[in-house]
C-alpha cells in the first residue's frame, strides 16, 4: 500500500492558490471499495407529489435498494427516527440521485420549497 499519492495535474489549494507540478499527499490510504451488485431486479416505482410535510416511502415487498431523485425543488431527508423539516435534515438537490440501501422503512422526506416531487425506483439484489 502506497504512503504517498502524487498528482500530475495542477491543483488549487484551499487558499485559492494554484500549484503547478506534482503535489504529494503523505499517509494517503485508498478508500475501501464496496462490491456492487451486478444483478438487480426491479421491485417497483413510486412518485411522491405531496411533500409539504414529512413523508416516508411505500416500499414494495422484497425491495432493499431505492434510487431516489427529487424533481422541481430540493428536498431534505432523515433516517434516524426524527422527521426532517424544510431546514433540518440531509439536503438532496433537484436533479440529484440518492442510492439508499439501509432501512428503507426509516427514511422520510420533506420539500425545502413548494413544488418538489420525489421519484423512487425500488430494486432488490437478484438471486
């Protein structure tokens, strides 16, 4: 395992200063790579159009993964047993996608501004 990573392209420091040439980062460790399921089966789709108050997912039987994409406005989500509010929770921008595979029954969403929709496709690992 390497202790140093050398970048060959120019980098910008936190100060905004551009650095030309190699930049070394000591004690670098590669991020662990999680194996990704190669075979998924679709379990269903849901669009949630009313997000003025916190709402959970309607999870189809057997689904273990949700691909969640807000449309129109950003949303916030929480999965710790407390409902999100328009200003508290993890933000998820309109047009972004969240692949969620923890406890699908625990996650809930709320819009940050009026007009958000949530598109959710549910999957399970095949086999």
